[in-house]
């Protein structure tokens, strides 16, 4: 059985990931120079929340289904809700409601001259992606081979590494890919998503990546509290080479989102620098020289 994101589309982890992804892309858009977005595990690009599979789990109801624009909604979250075209004032879920995946979100904010490069290893899913994000350059291959497609002609960009985390060696493969991507695409922002099941494994991964890249990095995390037994309730995004002002923007967005996505007590979120010997600390609003 292959991982099928349709079961989980629009859940709290998707909201967390996509809000931060949008923040990173908006930061890249603040400069006129073109960028390249690379999605190593792209998926289908668009998911029907009225499908039997999505309705069977209903995870979107604890994620995007809880959100609406409020007077104090941060600008980044407002922009995200506009992009996913989510409006709770409409009638309850109908057969036309869809949730966009990461490649489609990137395509929506891309400008002329920007490029999208997507890897998807499952042929049937790749065909869906080709329809949903036709402007992307699609490669039917393992996302951990994405480094072989680099560098792009654009000198700036964002590489999203978002594996399903079903293999035992996922941490190692992610580290290896980050090292190879940096060697070929030095000006890129690197964003690696992972579930927070073992905080010690996660912390070790963060430290190893920062030692390996010698770049500033932010650990963005959310924990919505334990809901149904066995379901993931916490995840993180490690952002290497974060762009100007991203830390403050991400922190404000997660502070607003956390109580609205909470499944039980103990909800928390944080955006913190990952320390590395010899690296300068990340200060609020400080610019990365590559972004």
C-alpha cells in the first residue's frame, strides 16, 4: 500500500505546513529576481474533501474546517485562507470543495519567470498532479533523487522535503538529500517537514542538519494535544537559510493558529533558532544574504 495523502488532506499538519510554506514564498516574492520551487514528494496537488476517503477520516474537520477569518487573523493566515478559497460562511461541505497541496499553493503565488519542479514516484498520482498543476515540470521519480535535477537556472528558491515518513531510514535519507541539495543549489531555502513522535530524534536531526549545512536554521513546531489514540498530534518544519523577517511572521501565525487547532489540553507552538557552533544567531527581521 502506498501512502495516500487524501486521507489526511487539510488536517492540522497541512494547515501548519502550508501557512509556513506561503510565508516562505511571500518572502521570496519580495525581490524581483525569479525563484525555483522544488517539491520532492509532491502528491496529487489537489484533494477532494467530499470524497469517500477524505470523509472516512474526517481529519480536515480538525484542521482547515476550524478556521475562518476573524478580526485578529494575522495577514499570513488571511492570505492562506484566500488561496485555499476557504469560507465557512458558505453552505456545509459540497462536492466542489477541494484542498490544494503544496505544489498548487506554490503555483498560485508564482510569477512570470518563477519555476516549479515536482517529483512524484507513483504514476497515478503523478497524472493527477499533471492535471492539477500543469505549469510544473513534473518528474516521475523518487523524491530523494531530486538533487540530480539541480541546479535550476534561477539562483534563488525553496526546496520542500515532505516525505510520508513510512520508512525506518527517513531521517538519514532526509539528511543526505539536504546535503546534496545544498551542494548544487546553495542559494535555496530548505524546508524539511516531519512528524514529532520522538523529540530526541527530531532534535538530533535538527542539530545534524545545521552542523552539516553551517547555515542558520529555525525549528517551527506545533502540538495540538492528544486527540484520538494513535493519531499524530505534533509536527515540525525545519527551515534552513530562512529569509528576512520569516521568524516573526511564522511565530505570529502559529500563535493564532494553535488554540484554534487544539484537540485537547497541552497545545503549544514555537519558532526557535537551532544553535550551531560558529553560526550567528537569527535576529528578528534579519535578512538572509541569499533571499
